[in-house]
């Protein structure tokens, strides 16, 4: 089931909205109070069908150096909440706003002391949040509480367990006043994305311990990639990566039209909204409501691109992105967004524990590893199958047939456990990332590395040539690989078969039957190499290897297309009804056959009401550039397509 936020009455809510500063006063909302302008903004939001506003209690505007609340600010907050209630908008207040749009603002009681651990600072922080929550705990408009806005930008990056201790302290303070509403950290989910210093081994039982300090994950998504295919898959991939068993709210996402065109912004908003909903997100809030005319107001004086993130312009007119928000909000209302859950994937990606944990005398390039993980997700979607993430030392749950280890830098016991998983019938794909504790037992190869180092020639692209058929790849076919900045592990097969060789005729892909399963080994991580590319490409041909792996694992998606840039996302509700979210991850129009495992009765476009022409188990689907269609699927009762044919 989709993990959802709930309002005070226990009703699930899918927030579709914006992060908010008023159009004319921006970050000076509370000091340059403009109730008429704010009311106009809220009317326009409701006209677009938006239902949620995240706003910011810039700390110095609301409290003194002792953490005591200011009467004038509270009166203005009373008025703001009344306006939101009047216009039918939920709100998510953010407490500690010491950072905003590229500038740090004072937290009055910090005064150079440790914000996270100093007892006096913590006591005043508790006083601040407790005062707000106790005053507004019965306010119907408040959907939940958010601790901060990217607090580590204000304080500097701190180890995860230090931040966790602070979050848990403030979580308890809020919970003492309000036992009902969900609480989020507002930290951007940096710790879950590997964008933090991590934590020492043993300081936390696991990254999942963060669940004790939050009720939902606050994802801020600003991952821009030179590869447009990865860029368009990254929002959904990051939602899956941040899933620790709690709702994942896409609390911020956006694109500045000071740097991109308005049409590009609209395309991006469309992709983020639909793909994250299809991936299981709990809602999405765009950054931000409006462009600002405040050229002479910091932080915009020195961060001018921050002036242009709005879905509306400074003159109040709508950008194309606003129409995308309107379209999505209307559709979510029509179908009941929280009723639909993604169909469970049969494949998973293993995240190395070093992505989070600081082991002694061992380092990892976490931003680069994130790129490799996102590429693995994108390649899987390009190969026509869905995938989620599991974190080392966990292994995939029952029902998962294929496990992808794009960068095999794992703990010694994990390799042992993976062998047992493969023996039980699993299919494992691993790219070299470090020493494998049971290399020959699991992969059927030995290291062939000789004395002396190996540095790949800079800029040299590689190739992988099949020496025997693999999936729909035929012997003799070649796949061009990106230039690598990391040396591969030369291997000598002992029990494994060589499926492919590199440009120097060395083994480049091997397979080893282990028990009832198979273990595939790539002596260099293709996904890691792809993450090193700085020039854009339409789509890496490595997805063809992933498609072959899918066939080896016996994964047969309920709906399939042969085009790698068309993703098909199946959602189901409690009644067994089905929606198919079809997304074109390219800037060219597509018209492709979609094949179902069952003979179809009807396929209807939810928005237009048009019924698509069906031929047995197939239908033809046109999509514009970066286009999205949501289809209601009605299989013919009792009928199936035994061949699963897609051609």
C-alpha cells in the first residue's frame, strides 16, 4: 500500500502544492506584512487546484534570544492560517529557518554555540517549537510539522548520528504537544542520498534508525544530470532510494527559468509529478510559488537565479509549469491519488553500507556512488522492468528474482550471504568495486592482476563483445562503453563461462551457475563508469545487458514495450483495478506498441476519456516529447496472453 500523510481526521492526503514566500515580499514575508497580496496568492493557488502550502517561520522573525515567541509575528501567523483555511489549503510550517535560497539567517539563541548538542541552545529550541505547536495544535489547516529548512546548510554538515540526536529531541518536544500530526525533518533527505558525512560504525543500528525521529521523509530533489535519460528517471529513483518504510514527501523540486527555458521547466515539473507518484511518493511540492521582483533584496542580489523558480511570473501570470501543476492536481483529485499503489517490483538494487557508514580507514566517493545507483535504476527502467533499493546487509525480500550490485564494494559477510541467496534461485549481477571475499566460490573466477598498477588511458572508450548469445544479444554483437577512470579487475575464469570480452580480449562479463541461481560478474562497474561521463548521451546501450538479465531472471512485466525511453508504471488499488502511467523519457515524440500479459477488454485515457484501439493483448500508444498519459486498464475476464509477445 502507498504510505500516505493523514490529516487530523485520519483521512489520507496527497499534497500537491508549492513552497511559499509571497510574490512581492519574498523572504521578508513576516516583516513586510502584505495580507492583501498573500490572499491573492492563495486564491490563485486554489484556482490551480493546489491543496498544500509549505511555508517558513524564519526563526529570527518569530522568537527572541531566549526562544520566546514574538506577539506581532504570532498575530500575522494567525491571520495567515485563517486565510489558508478560508481558501481550503493545508499548510506545512517549517520551524528552524536559518538558511534560505543561498543565504544564512540568524537563529537568535545560537550565538556561536553548537546548535545540535549545547544544552542551553537545545532548551531554547524546544521552547520555540513547543510554543508554536501548543498554540496551533487544533488548527485544522495544519497537515504536519517540519523541523527545518535544510538546517545543515546553516550549521555545516554534521555526522548523521549527531543530526539524528537533535531531530529526535525536537521530535519528542513536538509530540508532547501534538500526538497526532506527522513530523518531517526538512533536511532534504541528505543522509539517505549519501549527501552527508555519514556516521561511525556502531553509532546507529542502521540508517533506518532515522524512523525514530520522523514520520515522513523530507526529500528535496535537485539532481541535475548531463544525461537527460538519467535526469528524467532520477526523481522516481530518489523516492525509492529514500524509502525507509515511511511516506516520502517530495518536499522541494524545481528548476529556475533564469537558467532554463519555461518550456523545459514545464517538462521537468510534469516528469517529476507523475514519475514520483508512480514510484510511490506521498506528495510533491514545487519550489516555488512565484518569481520575485525583489532584485535588491538579499539573498536574490547575489543569487539571481533564485528569483526565477516560480511556477508563476513576478507579474502574476502563469508559466507553463503552473498548467502542469493544475493538470496533475485535477487528475489526482479525480482518481484519488492515495488509493493507488505501485505493483511490487521483482528486481532490486543493493546499496553498499559504505554509502552511509564511515568504516575505519576506508573511504568512498558517495556522490559518485549515488550517480552509479541512479544509473542502475535508469538502465533497469530502460530494459523494461521496475526496481527498488535494499540496503546492505539486508537481502531482497521474497519475490525478488534479480539483484543488481552496480558497484560491488561490500562487506565480507554480505558476499557470503549473497552466495546463499543465489543458491536459492536468485540471479545476481555485480560490477567490480572492491575485494570480493568469496570471488571464486560465487563468481567462478580468480583475480588475474599482476604486479604493477593499471591506469586506463584517459578518454579511451571501451567495448564489450559478446562471445556467446545472452538474452536477445547475439554472439559477435558489440556494446560501446564509456571511458573509465577506474581500473578493472583482470580475472581468470575457473568455473565461470565467459559471455563477453573487452577491447583487449580480456573477460568482460562472466556467468557462474551457483545452486539454483546464477551469478554474473563484470570486472569493471559499467554503472560507475557511466557516472563519470560529463557529456550527454541519449541512452546508454548497457540497458541491453539489463534486458538480457531480466530474461535470465524470468521477469515478465505485466505491460511491456520494446522502446527503452518509454516507461510503463502499473498502479493498483484495493479492488484490483489498474492504472498504467506511461512516461516518455525523451524529447522526441513516440508511438509504440504496448503488450499486456492478459488479453485486454478496454484501455481508456483517464483525462481525455478516449478509448484506445486494442488488438488482442496490444494497443498503440502515442506520446509527445516528455509526455505522460494515465490509462485505465480493463483486462478481459479470464483471458491471458501465454506468449507475452511484444513484437
